[in-house]
């Protein structure tokens, strides 16, 4: 697995940053609610030995109460290696990005295969526009979200104007599948 920072990681890093900021603001992406507890600010909230009490404290003073601590309900981090779907399980590649860059004369497509983490499978992106069929292949690489198929670039000069249909497919020793079609307008 090759670690890369750039076109693939940057959008996911931005989504991750927003997802991390929302629980701090009192929102949670996981189940739609956050747990807000009063008490001293801490990252973990009250300790298990502290029990809620309805009786007033002898040291109560008219001073301002501490700011609430936001504790987002989260699933525990995996303790072992990341595993995906077992061999033989059909997969559904996703077209992560399909954009027409008229300035550079290219159609860019980024695809991935969620749910499996493997290197070496063959990713194929096929663009069909009228009677023209273009396809390119990349080797899949595992990453934190599944298997990355990478970036595919098609020259707009090879495609007629109109609506093009894009389908990503994936084939390895243990998995195979195709994405739903995505449509783009070729100017």
C-alpha cells in the first residue's frame, strides 16, 4: 500500500475535518444526537466513579458554572487489522468524481470500491457517448476507505458532444462488480 497525499486524500481529509468539528459544535454525524454533560471540561466526561447527584453541594457558590462538555457517541476504533468483505462477496464500485475540465480538455473520473481493502485488483472505467466507447484500467490500491481505483483522464477531443455515460468496474481474485451509471454532459 502506498501512502499518498493529494487529489484522493485531500477531499476525504476535508470531510474528516468537518466530521470532527460537528461533534464539538453539538452535532453528531453518527446518530443525529450528541450527549452534553455539565461539569468540568474534559475530553472523556465524568469518570465512572462519579455518580449523578440531585443533592446540592456544600461548596455551591454563585459563580458561573463550568461550560458543558460535549461527548459524541462514537463507535470504538478498530483494534485489529482492517478487514473487508470476504472473498466471493460482490462489490459495488463508486464513482467518487466525474468532472469535465474544458480548460484542459479532459474528462476526469475518480472511482473507488468501498468495503474491501486489497491491492492488485483491476479497476476499469468505461465512458460511452453515442457510438464511442473509451475505457481505461488502473490497479486498485487499498486505502482507509476501501480500495482506491485512482484517477482516470479521458481526452474531450475523443468524445462527441452530448451526454456520456460512465461505469466503473472492479475485478480481482476475490471480488467483482460494477457501479451504477453516472451521466455527464460533454460540451
